């Protein structure tokens, strides 16, 4: 058993608490990882808020991490002690019908136990003050050591800087893949990206790499415009600057609507606007943001009858074990940006400050 520091969420709506925890050794088909760096994501904050129906407490959150394999359980063949890895919240077992289908990346092998905050055998590897602590998204990267299923880990280039490539565990991969895999943005097309946080910037990057000629960034926070343009946005607008609904503004700006739009916020009203900003006959809108539980989307069916397509994406459509190492290689060869997404680097005990910075849009 390893004793180490972890940020524990004891209950919903309270700040994380840095605690000494015990991390049990990995069982069969499990991997124990020394986490070197982790990022914070709105999904962690959503669960912490108490709004997530799958949220279990007490829990160790975090799903954007990178580290080194400390030990492996029986039967683990894909990674060994000392390997550099990224834990995966969407695993890839290679055996379930989802993994065998090229149309999806949603491996279902451990979905049920992962959603319940436990390892595939139904138990936890974390204890603190004599209490069992739940796992989160199969990763729990807000701990100096974590245990994950062997299908939930990608071995990556040992030379990669872990404080940067941890972002490929969720946000950057999600946004980039939404553009190149889910929407399949084409050269010369016009795109609109709603929400200019980390995921939105990654969508912009993907649209630019795919050859889009016009990329419109949409956000009410104008402080984000300069960064969006750095990533490839050709112009940025705020919905608050017009009396008309934003979809009408975009339709006018683009002679009928955009070819591709992306919702990167998780707001159902914005999802509708993103669809309705698409061009009649061929426009495609991709939902990337995760809306709160129980919320529903609406539009007039005529929007779809007249040739628009509404899609969604999880982790950018990447089959995780196969593609995360390739994304790291693309970053190392400078095909995709990663360093530019990092705004602040804080010590682990300042993790609550990191959430404050995220909530304030900084």
C-alpha cells in the first residue's frame, strides 16, 4: 500500500481537501500510476457541484493526467513499470462490440462499474481516515498515485513533457477530434465555435488544420478573443452585441449559415442556436459540451428536414488506446498545439485556486 497526498472531495459543493490517502496495490488487469501532472476540467467541477446524478462522495476527482507506471497487476501485458502513460476515461478493450465497430470510440467494457466510482471488481483502491474513497471516471488523477484498469491507459513517448500532454487526456483531444473526426471539416469551409475555453480553442485548431477558410469564435467573454485568433479564429463575436438571436447574426454574416458549428459549453439554448446557425441543405452541428442532467434539446423539426445534421461527440471520437499515443506524437512533431493551452501552473496543494481560475474564465 502506498501512502500519498490526494485532493479529496468529501461532499458536494465543498472545496477539495488535501489529505493523506492509502492507495492499494493493483489487482489483476490493473495498473498503479504515479501521477506527475494533472489538469482541471469543467467536468470535475460539474460533479463537485453536486449536479451530476452519477456523482458519488467521498471521491478523488480528476481525469486529465499523465504519469509513470509504478506497478502492474497480474495479467497486464500492454504496459510495464516505468512506462510513461496517460490514463483514459474512455477505455479501449478491443473486444466489445463498440470497440470492434469503427463508427464509435465508446468502449462499454467497464462502463457500469466506472459510473459507480469503483474498479471493475466492484471495490475501491483508495482509503482515507478509515473510509473508502470512490474513483472518478476510471482515472482519479487528483492523487499522487492512482489505480486504473489496464484497458484505461495509453503508453506514450517517454520524452513527452507530462505537464503539457496531460491535456490530451480530455480537453484538447475532445475539441480537436470533434472537428476532424466527428464533423470531418473540409478545406474551404466556414465554421462557428460556441465557447472559447480550452475545448473550443481545440476545435478551432482542428478546423484550421482541416483547412477551414473562415472560423468564427463566439463567446460573451471578450478577453478570450485574442487567444482564439492565435489558434486560428478569423473573427470573434459576442451574442450580447446584437439584439437579434446569435443564429440570425451568423446566418447573415455567412450568406445562409455556416457549414459546421460546434457547441463547447454544455448549454442547451446554445446548442439550439448552433444548429440553427448551420446552412440549409448541408450544415452539420456537433454537440461537444456536456449539459446538466435532465436537460433536453429542442428545435423545429423543419431545421432537420431541410438538411441540417445534429451530432454529438465524446473524447473527439478517438479510439483512446490507439490514438492518444499518436496525438502525443503529433504534438511532439509540432502538428498540434498543446503548450499554448496552459495558462497557469500551480503546485498540487493550490488545486482549489485552479478551479477558481477556471470558473473566472482565466
